[in-house]
C-alpha cells in the first residue's frame, strides 16, 4: 500500500437489527490509536481514497455501505467523486464551518446520488442550516438524559431526515431510541445480554449450552461426538450438507455422520458444530456472531505471533466465547460455569486476566480502532475479512467454517479417496 492505512469498523443497524452499513475508522501508520487527522486535508483525503482502492471495499464491508468521515475541505475539493456513490455515505464531521459554499456543494453531491450524514449533531443556530441539505443525522445518546435526546428528535422531525442513534451501550438504550422513532442504530449494545439475571442461563437455552459444553470437552472422543450430533436432527442434516457441498468436491456422497467426522477431523467438527449451534439462535442479531468470529480469528492469529500463546484452536474458542453472554442472555460467569473450560480460559473471559485475557483485550481494542501496533492492525483487517466471508457461508448453510488457519480441512488426497 502506498500509504499505510489501517481500518476498524463499527456496524450500523436497521430497525430489524440487520447490519445496514459499517462506519470505517481509519488509522495511520504512525498513529495507530487515533483517527487520521492532518493539517494537510488533501493528504488526509488521499489516505482515505487509498484505503478504499487498495484495501478494497468488499474486503472490509462486504456488500454493505461504508460510512466515511469527511471534512469541509474534502467536500469542497470534490474528493467524494473518487468514491462510489452507491457504496458510501459521506459523514460530515462536527464543527465544520457552515456557509453557502459548503451547502451548495452538499446539494450537488446529493443531486449526483451521494448520501450525506451529519456526525455528532448538536443543536445550534449555526448548524441548523445544514439540516435541509443532508439525508441522515446522527444523535449521540451516551451520557445524555433521555429527555434531551427526545427533545432533539422533536426538533429534527420537521426536516424529514433519517435519524441515527449513536453510542448505544445497552439494550435499554436501543429500545428507548427505537420508540422515539430512530431508524438507524450504532453502538455495542448488540454484544450485551438482553437480561442479566442471577438465575443464569434461561431453561430454553440450557440444552443448547449443554451441547456446546460437551463439544468443548478436551477429552471427547469420536464416538461421543457422533452420538451428540445424531441426537440433533438439524445438526446432522447441516453436517451432511456441509461435507457434501462443492467446497470439498468429493467424488461420491457421504451419507453417514461417522464418515463425515472422519473426513473433517475432531477439532474441525467441534468448531463447526459450535458455530452452527450459535448461528441457530434466530432472535439474535447476526452481527453478534460476526463479532465473535472476528475476535476468534484475531485471537487465533495474534496469540502465537505476539502473545506467546499456542494452541490456536483454544484461542479461536476464546474469541468466539467472548460473546456467549449476549447469545445466552446471562452473565458470563454463569454461562461458563456450565462449560468445562480450564481456569485460565474462564478467568480470561470473565476477568480479562492472564495472557489470554490480555489477548482478548487486544481484540476488543482493535475492533474499536485502537491498535497497539501495526501487526495487530493488519491482523484485525484479516480477521474482519475472514469473519465476513465465514458468516455469509454459515448463515446460508453453505460450507461455513473450516475456521482453521488452513481453510480446507480436507486435503485433495483425502477428497479423492472419499
């Protein structure tokens, strides 16, 4: 890449909690922890455009739109025309000088098919003129009284703009903003349990968790695993569909669970089954799984390289299970009390202590765009790309997850022999 640019992303949800877009958070090679902000606006714009052309939009956001922070100078310099209008939302930064020149250029961009959003909008006389020249307004929720947010909504309603509630930290925040009429939602509320109950895991999730727990047992044997999968008709069906997909290119169809297990190998089946069970929790936003997959891949890659941790399969599980409290709607320690993890794994997930805890903290910081070094930034980009592709396959019931470092768990020789 001609100018080193690293990127993190934050999902933006529609009212159905489907991901409508990702806001991209750019970081420079010499400033991993804060956004790329330069006195030279043209240089900053070049960095952003390089990121789009050299990283590739599909790698970072898949088929969703990318929201990009832009400055007044970026708008007036017509830099936006270097970006595809059907793939981006231009998010005008707060505190930009507002005058007729800026408003006129915004109108031209909208006429040409670009979507404009206002970032961190706070009501003021000098910012009010922007409201007739944009499509979306972001209203910050974190740290504000609900009455103040409701007041902003009433003031904005006459302008006919789409309202986005940002920095939502809890499900209660989301539900309150949804009731106020917000149409887009941003924040990490989706990674939090809906109910934090001292009673632990809800009864309707207990059998699911028991199956997941059995899969995590390091002493489990092929025969035990086969028995568990055969008991679950849906899991059996998806396993056979998976092994017989074009992904493996087998010469003849596999029609037994035992044969499928032999071809995939113990660790791959355990991982695939866990992911399939997680993905089967229909009422949860899909992005919870995507986030878990991203953290899992990050831990799997970063652990051996930078944290002196071996056993990549255990590190993958560490990242994946960092969202299990949100999936099970119960406190993390209650959920893990039913899973046979070693103490160091449980402590890493609950308390973020030990080397594994440090690794998980690095994954969490990286997904928010705070990179300790260049290597972690590069690993995060690879993890995001891998997770997006794996999730597409997982939710389509196609070959989801050969989520090992080597993507094909069945080599050509084994395929040919099948």
